[in-house]
């Protein structure tokens, strides 16, 4: 298994701990349904069994720019920092040019093989 701390340590060359992007849970609005804990593919949340509510345990695992958990919360209990601050970080750190380079490498890479033939 990949060490998640290393896997999520940077985003487009920017150290992840320098990017203020992670969910905040308003426990007064949260009903403890678990929708966003089970929907998060990056293991951001833990469950506080005493309170019956989620805890943001690994904030830097959150995909920068992702708001899926907030969108699926029926009670608006999850919020994120202002996206304009995120855009400022992107510009100040040259993330766009690195993203273009990464995209170019992906487009040049041969398609993965499945072992099946086209016959």
C-alpha cells in the first residue's frame, strides 16, 4: 500500500501543507448520516463514535479543489475555504504550467493494455 502521507504530500509541485484546502464540518448542522465519509476516496475523515459524527483527520489528503463531500451533504454541514484563495496559490506558484506539463506527459503515454485483443 502507498504511504498516503507521501502520496498526497504535494499538488502540482506545491507542498500540500502550504495549501489551505480541506473540509470543515459544522457539527451543529451534521446529523451523522455518513454520506461524505463513505463517499470520500482519499480517507480524509475518521468517525467519532462518541459523538456519532465525522472528524477531519487527514486534511491534507483532501484533493485540492474537490468539494464532493460538501455537495453531497444534504444539511450544508461541510464548507471549504474561499476558492479565490486557492486560485491565488495556483497563480503564485506556477501550478498551471506544471499541470500543462503533466497533461502533456499523460497524453504522450501509451494507452494501458488490458491483455485483450481487438479481434
